[in-house]
């Protein structure tokens, strides 16, 4: 992409860009379209070269990326990264190194691929008090759920298709268990709320237990959500049931979409390709061009660590959500009253109850709750599971 845009880049930034070295593990591997003379397996050839002003890191993982980025920043080299794993846990340490070296550290590609979201949060929307970010930020799981919803595939079949098309890794755990999305939520929340949120602060729940991607005509999506409330920051990733008329319900395949709510701007939506070679390259090159301008104007390091607040992180058990519950119960008088009493005893308010099927011995109940604390609902469900009148709780999913 840099080669394709080289002439325009010089006009846009005021400087020409030259790729000088590419660090690799295997020097013998032939890389199509890459000049073999650029390759090196010696980090010192990069870190000790004073002509190299920008380092792009796309290795992923914690080490050796953390050590290399830290060394580069402290040496005054500007760094552009796509490493969500690292930034979600060690963002402050990397910014401290950037401050020491008066260098830029940019990472637009770490969240939502080619969709601009970090720069809008840190710059364009800086005049707002942002209180919520939510959306679909993992293309693999969204592709799987799309196939389950539209084509009636089960989870295993949809995952196999995602792997075949290259959307899912050989080990898809980080995607399907919500870990990848959780890291992205941590980075976005830190940028939006100006208070550090680490990956370990984000509750994560994946899609492996989802048997169908729709319920009563509504769509089930893996949603990442962060809220800045008066009692602390809420951050989580979990499947949610969304009204089919909601814009997120129409986000298909590997596309991503993020909603941001600010007190001045209201609701904004960012939508596009959340992964892939060129969408990711688009974000990386955008950061490289930003750094280049800063070098030309001698103002690198101007936007540093912005998490100047120390807001509490709310325990997920205290987070409130609305729930959709499907259960099989004994079909006899008094059952509904007994179930309602258990919910009431645990401070769970019921909004609606529908009896969908009734056979000779059993009936199926669908219950929708008001927004209730997670631990109140879990306590109620544990008691219900022990009651003889409840034969099965077959579905529990949060509603947006």
C-alpha cells in the first residue's frame, strides 16, 4: 500500500517514505513481491539504525513485541502497531516509553481493522463526555452467527466454513470465546473514558453455547459493550439478542460496527471491514502518514497517554442487563406463581411471560426480565434449577 501511494503520500505529508528493513524469523522463505534485500533477522539492524524513524509492528503477541516496541520508543523511534493483545494490557507502559523518547505511538489497526475508531475517540470526539461504546468488533464470530442465522448452520458447521475461508485461525479460541473482542473493548474504553481499562477488567463470554442465532425473530450477535456510569466503568463481551430492526442486526459476515454515544454528538456509528490484509493496512498506513506529518513539523509525541482519571471498574455481578429466558416446566396450576415468587425474592422484575407450548405434562415458558443485576438473576436461576416443577432451563440470553 505504501508503494502504491508513494507519490500521493509525499504530497499529503511533505516527506517521502522508504521501507528500509523488514524483520523476519525465516530469511530463506520467499515472500511474493517483497525485495529479499530488505529482509533481516537481526533486530539490532533496525534499532541501531539512526535513519529509521518509524517502526511498524504487526507480529502480535506479548513478546518479543513488547521488548522491541519499548526499545524503539525509548530510542526516539515512532511506532505504529496493530497489537491488541499487548496494548490491552500494557498500554500505559508503552506510552511511558513513548514519552521518554518523545515519540509517537499509534495503533488504529489494533481495533476493528480498517474502521477508524481510535483516532475519533482520542481526537475527533474529544469534546464529548462519552458514556457508552457498543458494537460488533470480531469478524470471525459475526460471520459464524450470520451463517447460523441465515443458512441454519449449527456452530460447528459455521466454524468450519469460517476456517475454510480464512476468517478463523487454526485455533479459534480467542475469537469464539470473546477474548479478541474483549481486548478491543478494553482499548476503546480506555481511549473513550480516559481511565485505564485492562483486558482482565472485561467480562468475556463467547458463542460456543449458542445453538441458534435467532430467537423469536430477533438476531443474536456477539456484542462488546463499555459504559461509563456514575458507579464505575462496565465492560463486557457476550451474546445479546437484538431487535431485527436495530442497525446492528444487519451487520453481516466479517463486517464490524461500533456505536459511540457522546453528550454533544449523540449517537455515532462506525461501520466497515473489521479485518483482512488491506483494511488493516489502511489503518496502519493512515497512522504512518500521521507520524510522518509530525516528524516533518517536529511535533512527535504530542498525543500521549490520555487515561488521566482513575475510575473504578464495576464488578460484572453488579452490572444490570435485561434477560430472555426459555424454560420447560410442569404443566399444572400454581407453577407460574411459584416461579414468579422465586424471581421476586431475588429482586428480578418480570416484564413479560409467554406460554409457547403446552402438552399433557409439560409447558414451555418464555420470560423477559427488566434490567436486573447479574448476580440477582443467577441466584434466582440456581434456585429454580433445584425445583421439581422446572424440568429444564433451555435458554438464557441477554437482551439489548
